[in-house]
C-alpha cells in the first residue's frame, strides 16, 4: 500500500509528516501574504503529527492568535494539505504562541477541577473543547493521577474528571 492511500488510523512515516509540514507552511505563507501580514514559520514533527508555528509579525499577527481563529486556520490548512496528499491530516497550527497559552489555561482548569474533587465533588465537567485540547487535558489529568473521559458529541464534546 502506498503512503498516499493511508487511512486516518494508519501510522504515517517521518518523511510524509515533513512533507505535510512543508505543504502546510506553503499554504499559511500564502494566506499571510494575501492578508499582508509578516510572520516566521517553523516546522517540526512530534507524536506522529506535523506542527507549524507562526511567530513574529507584531500586533497584526497577535489578532490571528485568538483560539477560535487558530482553530479555523488549522482546519483550513488541514483541508488544503489533505487535498494535496489524499490523506487525513492531524497537523497542529500555532500562531504567536497561542497553543502554549491555551495549554496553560487548560492546566489551570484541571487544577481547579482537581481542587473541586478534593473538596468532595464526585466529578467535574469541563467546557467543550477540540479533540486536540481534550487530548492535552487527558494527559494532564493522567499525569496528576486522576481519571478523565470524554462525553457528548461534536462541538459539545467535553471532558469529565473523576478521582482515580
């Protein structure tokens, strides 16, 4: 089977992920040019995903770093990459450090939830999140020795944290 026909559940090799990152960077660079925005692009591969980070660019780029905007840009970029490769893309896009800032917020939410569990609650339901954010929270919760599960469908899918 050729790599261009991989299913979403199949593992993708490093060369394919690097190519995916390059395609995504080309797409983002074209968008930035259309919007007359400056930004430096960094491409990396980790955890079987291509990561593209847009940095620099000043205040104009900061406006793109809002979580909803980054998610929309990521979705568009994934579609563009998928159209070129024929494969589902799990690419992660970061604009101006927004992913790191969001991860800090998620850690704070988990800390608050665990404090509520310590105060006697049996479970704490968090706000709806993207699949990427849910994975981050699952990992944070597990590292802290608690249990989490996803509930709901679509945009209403959220995590529920319980004691281990």
